C-alpha cells in the first residue's frame, strides 16, 4: 500500500468494502466465479496497484444469465413496494459505507474526495427516489368506444437489464439504472468499466449482503468484468431485452447496432460537448463559478463538463480575464486532500489525448490563454496530473467539434442577438447539457424555447455539470437520446401493455362485422 493510501485510510476502506489483493470478478448475488484472466487496477492518484479482478469467461457469463433468468421469475411477482423495501435497505447500507466507498471512488478513479462522497450520496438519493416510486408505477385508464368494455394500460418488467458503465462515474450511474430496474421488477447484469473495476466489486459486495439477509435468490444483482468482449456478449444476447450503456459516442454506435440487430432496446448516454452562453446581461461572478467548476470538476472528465464558453463580444474580455484569474487559484494534486480542486486524469492514455488536443487547437489557429502541460515531480509520480487549459478558438475547429475528456475550455465569441449564440451552441454533433447566463427574461425564455437549446438539459444561471436525481438525465443527437434517473425514466425498464375487459354477454366485432354462429 502506498504512502498516500496509508495516509488517507484507503487500506481500511478496502477492508470495509471487502476488497482483496485479487478479487473474483463474476457474481450472481453471493455466488462468485473466477475463471478468467485478471485486470489490474492502478490508482491515477499515485500510480500504485490497488488490486486485481478476474475477468468473466463465456461459460461464466452464460451461468450468470441463466441464474438471472431464474431469479427474475420470482422477483417479478414480488409486489413492487416489497422490492422497494430491498432498495431501501441497500440505501441504508450505502449510508453506513459512504465514507469508505467515496474514498475508493476517489482513489481508483481520481476525482476529488468531495466528488467521490457526492457520487455515493447520489446513490443514496436514487435509492430514496426508487423507494417512493415503488408505490407509483401507475398506468392509465381510458374509455372504450364499445359498451360494457373497460380499457387500461399497465407496465410489466422486461426481464434482464444489462448495464455497461463508464469510469468517470463508477458507481452512481449503475445505481441510477439498477435501483429503478429493481423496483420495476427487473434483474440486472452489470459490466463496470475495466478502468475502475474495484468500485464495481465493492457495490456488488454491498447489495449481495442485503439480498442474503432477505433470503432472496441469487441472480437479482449480477456483475461481470472484462474488456469490450464482455460488452459484446451482452449486446448480442437475446436474453437481455434492454442494454443501458454509458460511454463514448463511438462505443454507443456499436452498442446500438448490435442491440438493434436483434430488435432489442437500448438506453444510451454518450458524449457531450457542453456550452455556456454568456450574454451582456450575465452576472459575471456566477458565470465564473459555473464555468470554472464545469470545466475543471472531475478534471474535465464528466459527460456534462463545460467544453465551450460562448461569450458576447461586449463582455468577452471581461469574462475571459475573470476566468483566467480564477484558474490561477486552482490547486492540483492528490484528490484525497480536500484542499485540492483538481485531481488526475484516469490514465496516461487520457493524458496523451489531452496533449494532442492542445496541439491540435493551436495548429488550427487557436490561442492558448492558459497553457496546459503535464505536471511532474513530487506528488505527481503517476504521470496523470495535468494543468487545466483555456484556448481561444472557433466553433468550426475540428478539435472543438469533438469531445476531449480533459480539462480544456474553449472560449468562443458571438455578436448580435442570443440566437447567434444558440447557432454556435447547437452547431455540434452532441446534445447533452447546456446553460445560459443572463438576467434578461426574454433571452432566458428564448434559450428554453423550441427555437433554443437542442440539448436534453438546458439550464439558466447555473452551469452545465451537476444534475439532480429527480429530473430525467440524458441528451439528444449523438448523445444517444436516452433518459435515466428521475421523472418517468422508469418506463424504459418496463414493457407497456394495453388491456381490454368485456364484462357483457356479447362480443361486438370491429367494423361491425358479424358472424352467425
């Protein structure tokens, strides 16, 4: 165990979460399998090995699916409020283990400890939401055109929900999906990111304890580990009616093709290229806070990270100078130290993409107003720490059109009406999160209108990152179109059924057709 890990109690956190030096990576509840190779998890904080996880073989995968299918038969007939009680107990376990799980998230993924703890709090919040929702899975009633008939709609569980999650939110996004799927009566098979597999093992340990305490069958909660091949097993398997996948647009297109090829359902949460519009009526202080947190939070590795700041020409220099001054105050370093604002990127591959993006924007004619670079020396031995950078650019630049998972903020200028800024904002392939900073009611309403932002999330006077679990989360265009978490997102985990009941002694036929029988 490294000096940093010992200093910040990671060893104790791992013990509380049941994490070992080598962990079995395939589970159906409390049954664990370990037939595959191993994945090594190195912390981007200090470059040290945290632990290893065995990968899932095809035979183990099939065993998981068979066990899940069996569990679904009994889980689906349990009343929804009783399923909600299991989720409530899971939420209570998360409350007990919030500190160690948050520390593991921070150490394995690299986000600040405050963000790691916040991610676990999101899990707790979605548990609370799901518990209430377990008593509100409402359908509809409607009037029939036929006398003596009653019509209504109801929702039934789909079966197995396959969840493929990304490294940047290694536990919360799984919880968004699985807690709602559980209260809907589904069972889940989860493939965590191979870049943060220990977080997945920890979560499975927690829910397995809850399931065992309630004498529930194996297979309600399942985990598989490995690279893209495991994802292929899931996306091409007819036994999994719904795949919920979070990741890059490139990955999402592969998932969508595979699942559509077997007429399955996909819930896709893909890339973002999020912008904040700053109008002449913006509050500068609020703008700086929203832009800086959005751009550097999680070291720019959120799907909702602020990538573009679209500033009116009359405010451009004032806003630019204020943001540049704010960047001078950022502290970069060990994310377990709450005095630091920015932790490391996930790995050295991410560092190389960051460096390539900075080179690209300069090649295309951009100007670096806050130069980036890789940090070296004491405290930065992992090689994953970089400086948040700011570049003046144009929306037409190829690099600006693409999402770079790193703390790079592009400053773009607009003139005239807010509609011109919206053309810039909407002029990218992605459509996840967006924001406008203005005290002008007309500008705010224009931004939120049908002619305004084309993103799934549109905020006024707050930044692009950060989402409450009560609202449906997701985006449009190459972001995939999926919706997770709050509102009526639960419906994607269920199948809708229309029912008609005839309580008469006659059977009227459509179009007045009659049989003389």
